[in-house]
C-alpha cells in the first residue's frame, strides 16, 4: 500500500479534526510542528521562541510585535493530556543560568503558548482584542524517516537498507553488520538470540553512521536510535535480511517470518500511532537543518542529507489552507526550512548558507509548492552565541566572530576550557552552491579531494550560550538571535494580522 493512511484512519482523523475545530470556535489555534535531524537545534529553537515572545524580545521583523499589536503571551496548559510537556523552564535555566545547551529531543513533547493581540485590520479591531493558541509540537526528525515505511513491505525495506549499507560511503562502517548478516540464514528456525544479535549489529551500524565523523542522515528505522520506553521490545528487535528479489513467501516458524512479523508490529505500534496522533494534526511546520555539520563531514554527508530532506517532505501532507479543509482534513500550508547555527559564520556568509540549503531542499520544495503549500528557506540562529568583529591578520582585515568555545573544542592544536573568549575567522562558504553540489552529485574517491579542498578554509567550533545583558533596572534581556523574528513572521504572522 502506497498511502500512509487507510480509509478507516482517514475517518478517525476527520473526526479528530472536527473535535479540534469545535474547540477553536472560542479561541483559534495553530499546531506548529518543530523537527530536524540530530543536532539541528530543535530544543534551542523552541526555548528561544517562547522566551522572546513571553519576555518581549527584540523581534523587529515580526510585525505583530514590532507594531506593538501583540499585547501579551503566556504559557497555558496544553490540550493533549497524554503527551509529555516540553520542559521549557529547565531548558531556559540551562541556557541562561548554566550557559549550557539543553538536552536534545528524545520524544514527542508539546507546549501551548497563548498570544493576545490587536488586529491590524480596523474592522476586526473594532470587534475586540484577538487571541491565538500556538501549540508547539516537538518531535525528532528521525521519526519522519519512518513514515515512508508505512507504504513498504519487509522485502522492500530490506532491499533498500542493504543497498544503502553496501554503498561506498557506508560499506566500511557496515562491515560488522554485513558479516553477521552473511552468516545468517533467513530460512533457519526462528531464534530470539539470533534476532537480538542481528538487530544489535544493525543498531550499532546506524549509530556509527550518525557519529560526527560521518554525519549521515538516512537512518531508518528512527526509533532504533531513540528507543525510549520501547527499548528491548520485540517491535524494535528486527533487522533487514538479504532476500532474493523473487523469494517465495516466508514459511511459518522461520527467522524471516519472525523478522517480517516484528517489522509489521513496528509499523503498527510505533510508526502509525505517531502519524495519526501527532503528525497528521499539524497546521504548519519548521524543519531545522544543520548544514554546517554535513559540510564538515564531507560530500557523502551532504548527499545523504539531501536524500533525507527529500524523504522528510515526502511524508508531509502539504496543501492550501481553506476554512473547509481545516475542519475536515488538516494540511500543512506553510513549511519553513531553516539552516541553523548561522552565528557560526559572519553575516556576509549567511546568504551563501541559505543558498546551500535552498539547493538541498529544491526537490522537496517544488513538491510542496505544487500541492499548494507556501515554502520558505532561511539561515538563522535561534540563540546567537557569537558576536561579530573585524580582525587584522598579516595586514589584511578579516571578518571574524567572537565567542566562548565549549570545553574540549579544538582549533589549530589548542584545546579550550569553556571560559576563554576567542576571535576567529570561520572561512567562507562557496559563493555558488552549484560548485559544491557538482562535487556532491558525483561523489567518489576521485572527487573527494576536490570537495575537501573547497572546504579546507572552513572552521566551525561549538560555542557556549551567550551571557545575557541586563538593563539599567537589572532586568535580564531576552535571548539574542539571528532571524528568529523572520521565522515567526512566516510561520504565524498571518494569523495575527
């Protein structure tokens, strides 16, 4: 089956949307999905967004705030009682008091922010003040890569997983798993120890692919690296098998039948509930992308990221928003792709970072626009950890960034202690993104040196969160950012007009 949902599930979703619409009659709501692959900064983005709205941060490009029409924003109890609450208070404390980055997203969480505002329209302003519930849904991007599995049987999943494992960029990483797989007979009697051994090797291979040295992104099943309370369950104890293209149906009692059964259980008990209960109910979506991390890792990481982003948007339900469609079937009508950590570059390179991301998501963007959704691409930093300066080097003035590297960060043989501020020139991104992708599109051992030469002058460090300024009255200012206001204007600005 190629569809993500059955007719029965579509009916259930329609009924859920009708219930949501009924509650929206008093105060309208927008469900904003926040996702991104590992290290993209989902938790930081959500924390900074709420902190700036609640504390009146500097948001000159967010029209409702810049025009003083937004009169307040407060956290309220969330509508979904069975979903964990996003721990905003702990994350703010980590950023502001401890100056450490908060823990990464490991599960779905939710937070409701209620915004009071005055309409920009004279007519609506006469009707009284407006109010909007902004429901923020935080979830790991790796889980999105599982949604296409709903339309694939076990044989297709196995074939695609092995094709990736045998690729030149992964074959060495996957060698222990491939060796264990070669010694496994799919038609042998089902065995729990055999299943656990093969599944453990497969998970180790996926974890190694995600490590900083490789930074690969196409790593389904997503829950294998974020098992949560399902760790050790049979639904997460399976792996692909090497099956002939014309293989007969699995015989009952074999290892293959066992793996197929658990793969189907994974889809039924893990993937489908996530789609039904969370993903299919979103109105708008931001996808955070750590482009710099992929550039650091090399051409294979960039190529893999492009495929992953295309798969991610392939799972979305984009469409044009209308009164009737918002009641019967929710569609994501605005999607923002944001290249994070723009503060790791001088502002003169921000347009280049944005251009690289736009090239990465070109196929996905065209698909969403065709369906009627609005798509925007942006370079941003939800929390700005650096400042800009100009330094002289050998008589030449260079644009630099100032910041405090995290403890253990290394550059040119120096290891930093987390307390020393430095000035550094991070280098320049390629002016023409096509020059970068010409190398990515033909990745081989011959093209790798040329790609590395193009990136040789780039240096990216991880910095501590900034120390916040205070006013003359002793009030702590909001978290500084780069283009968080532009992101807010695109994602919810029209709902506050």
